[in-house]
């Protein structure tokens, strides 16, 4: 016996499947276009951020050169008499042989070092003030040799020198910020200048790779820029 289905047309099911497939293809097409558009935007944003980071690095390199030249032109005639040097690479003014500036084992500034700071620091801050929007920190760093007479071991010498270097940098900072010439710059100075005693952690080595004890004992005024912070922020946005 043959079973008959009323109102059945052979092409009906295929028409429904065809319509469904067409709909799915349109949806897939929209998803693909949206995804490609999103990828393109992300790619363009990453390229823009990389270009911005490169421009920022280049701009700061120019600013760093300008700051170095300003410092050099201001202090070039004074560095030798102060027993100091100026580094272009890290924008630091290094006062060497602090035995001239402090008595052995003491954090009290000698009259000679006070006279140097009276001459140096107001002029130094006046220049930095021109670049303060690009400066993250001005570090007063105290460094020592690894030696400490009477210490039982290297660790004891390290901590004794740590206390000494910290006391010395705080003494320098205290003296500098209390200068009459600093009143107009005091708010910015308080927010930007720090005292950092580093003991013997950053020794200076001679050509044979051995510690140069005399050169390792020093006080440095170092400028740290905010360029690295800005670039890291951009790279985080890219991620």
C-alpha cells in the first residue's frame, strides 16, 4: 500500500535549508567583516602607539641633550675646582673624593663643601626648573667604598657604610633645601628631590676590574626623567 502525504512538495525542504544556509552565510559574513574591522583598528592603534613612543623617545633625547648642554655651559668653569664631573649619559653631577667634603666617618658638611653647595645648588635648580615637566626625580646619591675600619666582615662594613651614606645625603638635602635662594623653588624641590644612601652597591672599578676606593666615595646629583614611565604606559596600552 502506498502512503500519500497531503500538500507535500518535494522542493519544500530544500527551500527551507537553502534559506537557512543563506541566512547563516550572511551572519557569518557580518561577523567576519566586524572581526576584520576590529583587527584593523587594533593594528592601527598599536602602530599609532608605537609611533608615539618613538616620537616621545626622540623628543626626550633632544631634551636630554639640551639639559646637558645647559648644565655644561653653566658649570664648565667650576667643575675642576669643585673636584666634580658632569655625565652626559645619565645627567649626573658627581662630586668626587668626599673626604674633602666630609670628615672621615662623619656626615657633617665641611665649610668647604658648604661653600661649593652655596655656589652650585641654586644655579643647578634654576636650570632644572626649566625642564621640570620632564623630570620625575632629582636624586642626591651618597656612595662609599666597601671599606670600613674595624668591621668584622663585608656585611657589617656594608651596613655601616649604608648608614653613613644615608646620613650624608640627608645632610646635603637638608642644607640645600634650607638655602634662602630655594624659597621660590621649595614646593617643587620637596616633590622631586630625594636623598639616597647607596653604601658600596655602586662601586667604581679601575681598568683591571678592581675597586677604586677613592673614586667610589662620592656624592652625585642625578636627574631621572619621566620618559621611561611614559613609554611603559604606552606599551601597556598596546598589550
